[in-house]
C-alpha cells in the first residue's frame, strides 16, 4: 500500500492562457493593412513579467513600481529580444472581456502601426479581488 501526502497552497494570482486576449490582439491588427502580428513566447514572458509586477503593486506587496512604461524595453532586452521599439498595454476588469476592452483602448494607436511585428499576452485572475489583469507587449524587430 502506497500513501502520499499532498499540501495545497493558496495561489494569489492564477495565470491563464490568455486565448481571448490573444484573439483580441489578432483581430485588432487584422483590421489594418499591416501583416499579422507573430505570437512570440519570449515577448509573452515579458508581458507576464509586467502583468505580475502590476499585480504585486496593486496588492501592496511590490518592492518597486510596476514594470510597464518605459521599463518594458529593458525587460524585452533582458529576455534576449532585439527590438527597435516596444509598447505595452494593460487592462483590468471583473472579467476577461472588460479587461481586454481596457487594453484595446489603451493600445488603439499602436495596433495599426506596421512597425510592430511580434506580440505576447498575459492574463491573470486575482481571486481575492475578483479582478482579471491583462497585459500585451508589442515589439518591432
């Protein structure tokens, strides 16, 4: 007979795949004359770093201010991505749709900019506040 013990810890923020956010970015770019944006896992890592730093800041557990404007360029560089330009946009809401709408409004001028070639998204759900945070990073390579 084999017995095992499992300890379950509460997770303050749950990372979600971000399929809805990804589709919203694809759709926003699709309405332009530009080539489609390429999903880039390294850029997605940058988006997750930014989103988690915002989450920590909002929960008063951060040691620094959120890692968004203008810091996303340094994060992208630290992840080994050669970028001539970067941009990040965030949104928050009680559901993914509302958070995504905020992000799209913030990034409305960047999506039709054909210089941006790659993107990454992050979506976090914070159970205690019932808020979803989304972040998108665009990169021009």
